C-alpha cells in the first residue's frame, strides 16, 4: 500500500485512461452496431474458428515485428504500424465526427392514418404485398403510392365476392398455393392467378373454410377434415378421399396456410401447427377412419394458444430481395402467453431454428399480436418484427439484437404489419428507398417511416458492381483529423500525443471487435490471450522485445502515465523494458514500469549504474491490456438481450458496467504486484477480473442467456 501510495499519480492516471478508453468505446458503440460493421458479417459473430483466426493474426503480427526489428528494419515497422493505427483511429473519429456534425436520425414514431375500411386477410411472403376484403370485394394491394400516406397502397387486382345468386360469402380463408392463391368462404372454392387476380378454377356449394390445389386435385378443409373436391359433385364429399386432421386443429380457428411444395402443406391454427403430406390416392376406409400423414407438428404449451404467425424468408438464409435463391423459409409462431418460436423449412423438412432465443431471455410478457419477417431497406437483411404489449419491436442480426422499438399500436386484437419500400425523393440518384411500416388493427391504421437517410452526402462513389457509396462530410473530417494526429505523432511523439492517439485507437479497436463477436467467443479469446501473455512475458520474454521496439519508435500501441511533471517520453531509449527486466526493477505487466521499492523488502542485486534520465519516471501499459477487457464490455452491450432493467439500468448496460468494474478490480490487484517490483503479465489479472465481472452480473441480470449464443466451429 505504501508503494502504491508513492506512485498514485501514475497508477491513478493509468486507471483513468483504462476506464476512459472503455467508456469512449461505449459511447461510439451505437454507431457501429450494425451488420455491415461486423468484422466477419452477421454469420461470423458465433463462429469459434474466426476467433482462432484473430489469434493467429496476432501471433503473425508479433513475430513479424520482432523479425523486422532484429534486422534493423524499423522504418518498415513504423510506417506499417502507423497505417494500421490510422485505420483503427478512424473507427473512433468517424462516429465522433458524425455525432458532432450529422443530423441525428429521428426517433421512429407511429402516426395515425385513416382507418382501413377493409380487413387484412393475408400477408404474402414479401410483406409489401397483401390481400384485404371490404365485404364485397377481394383486393390485392402492394406498394404505397407516396410517403405522405403509408396506407395508400396500390391496388393490384380486385375480385367481386358476389356470386351469381347475388349474396356475399361468409368468413374467408386464403392459402398461398405456390403460383396461385386459393380462397374459401364457407361454401365456395376459388383459385386466383397471383399476378393479376384472374379467376381460375372455381367450385360452388362446397363445404370449404380453407382450400388448396395439388396437381390435378383440388382440396377443401372443413372442420377437422381434409377432403378432395369432386368437380362434378362438389357438395358431396367422397368418403374414400376424406382424411382426418389432428384433433387439436380447428379450421374455424385458422391462422395461416401455405403450400410448401406440390406434396406438402403448412397449416396453423390456435391449437396446432404442422406440415401434412398431401394424399396422392384414395383409401378403403369409411369417412373419418383414416388420418392424414403428419410430417411435422407442434403445439402450444398447456393453457396457451397460438395467437400470431408468419411464414417468410429467414434472416439466416442468405436471402436477397433481388435474388431470392435460397429454399430456406421460416415459420414464426407467437402465443397468448408471450412465447415466440421459430422453425426453418429447408425445402424438405421443418426444424427448430436454434437462433431464436426469445423465450430463454423472457423477451415478451404479453400476448404476441403480430409477427412480420421483412427487409426494411432492401439491403438483403431480413429483420423480425413483433407487435406485443403496446410496442412494435424490430430484432436484427445473427443473434436477434433489438435494434428498434416503436411505441404502439395499442390494440387488444391481432395486428397485421405491412412493410413497404418507396423511392426517397432526395436520394433518387442512387436509388435509396424509404421503409414504411404500416400496422392495421381492427379499427385503426398507423404508419411509421423506419429507414430514412436524413444526411446528404458530400459526394457519391460507385463500385464495380454498380452499388452507390455515399461519402459524408463527417467522414471526410474524421479522416483528416486522423491524418493530423498521425502527423503530430511523427513530428513530436510526446506522451500526451501518444496517449491521445492510443485512447482513440483503443476505443476504435474495442468497438469493432466487440460488435463482431458474441460474449462467449470474446471470453474464449480472452482466456487464450491471457495464457499467451503469461508465456510471452515469463517464458519466452519476446513480449519485452516487442515493447522495446514500440517504445523506441514512439508508437501509440501503449499508454504512458507519468509519475513526475518532468517526465518526457522522448527520453525513452530502445531497451527500456529489457533494461528494467534485467535490473529486476518494478514493472507493470510486460510494458509497465514503476519506481523501485525502498521499504526493506528483499530485492535483486542493484542494477548496474546507468545515466539517470533528465525527466521523471512513468508507467507503461500496452493497449492490448485495455482492448481485451473493453471488447467484452462492448460485446455484452451489443449482443445481450434487452427488454427490462436491473438495478435501474438496462440489462445489457448493467452487465457491461459490471464487466468494466471487474476489469478495474483486476487492474488494482495488478498494480499491487507492480508496486512491489514484481514483473507481471497484465492479461491474466485484467481479463480474469473482466470475465468474473461479466459472469456474476450476467447471471444475475439475464441468467443462462448470458452464455447461450448458439456457438459453432465454422
């Protein structure tokens, strides 16, 4: 304690820089928390093999620096590292400049629209296309006609529901029949062409709540029975072509239906969801004796019921709106008790979607009123939209991070969500579109603009594929500022220039890696790095050589905390760390140094006399000792599920702060060893404290969901 008290300036200053760097990364995290910013894309956030690749790159970088240094090629090291630092520095400067200059993206709010004088019956695979009925007509709608009215959709086709007898049908059910739609209204079976609504095959006086067509056969579903329609006697069901559907299925509680291929049909009702095989031959039993073949099925929990359903492109299928070549489709089911399930259809079978972990994280505590799978900007990324408890929430990315919350709509019944994209007038040159989310309830209609670029670019570039790349003034200013810092570092690399650059660079690296990997992978990375740090400091000692090289070149991959006002980083020589090690003078991790103890504790033989520096002493800490704990802080903030608070903080923020406090405790334990003149590898204590802080606060606030992220090797 006495030794630490004597060195409070340098140790306290280093603690401030440690915490400040991580807090800065928390500040800029929202800017980079988007799929295109992740180092290996959304798919890479859960892959252990990519963490291994990162570690190998660290080993290669270290070996290359030491090899070049031993051959006297410091000039290559200096300019190569400066270029890498310039890129890393830009990751901090760009969001800071954007925060200062750019117009903030407006909060997304619903606005009331004129109530839709119709009922939404069916939302297509692409949620910008949907079918409504006004009681007399069946109408297919698509893109809205203008941004000023998100509900003024374009009418694609219109079909009169009046039959020759002059009376409308009853309740209507629609099934997606691959190339067509099939409608049933209780006593009529009608098939339409998808593109223009041209009426195709029709059967009247047939008991039919839902229907579909397969090959040459037309089928009707009524009560709990699947029956082939006899085109000559549609009102008389054939006993040999009638099959029982599961007891839990009720056609009067129909939610959704879709043909998956010519041989299989997906059905969803309040009490049952499943895939049935379409019969290709009649049976010899009596009416009600033979069951339909069930290929897959699921039920809500006891006392619960399905309340919402959607079937669309999966966020993990690699779908692009301009090239929908994946066979993967996803069924999502919501229940009255707030449970949300996902199942993926790969073209042949239905399986549980392991990325869906809403229930583990208790994401919803009220009835799921509506679900939508949609791409709000047509950028190839499908988002999951859920309406529940008076909020509409959007979940994005490989691990379904909540990225948008809109208050409303408030309704006790089902909510149908439609997503449109229309040309943004100010961005016509590069074809950017606005996303308009429209929600329909029984008596109300609401719309919200969810994808609006509000800042005009300074210039626009086009890559080889024809994709337009906007360059903003904030980005230009950030790159200029980064360049100025690099020039200052080259002209006069004093400790305050090195620290300024180091803090900004560290924050940029922390954020980019933190948003690229889920916490479990970051923990694995930290454990491996800590073991390597121990070896590199105590066994091979090559980390000391690396530190000497960086100090001699005055490169900001470390932080400098002066103990005395007279200290100048310019006075440091080429063998600072090696000399300290050989003299057995106190050092902090592999790159930190403090004054020698004089309180009588046995020390190694006194060092050989050497000229005393004109300035004071200082403490050194490598940026890696800040970056690794910071990565776990940012990863927790990025990937942990939110939705409730713990001790007044949002759950991910609570865990992030707990991780930071754990790292800070590890730092002060490390300083105790440093003050006593015992050279220490920093990462075992710093990473260990951060990991312990993450585990304690994560399990307290979130439970096992803090460790469950669907990790794979590749």
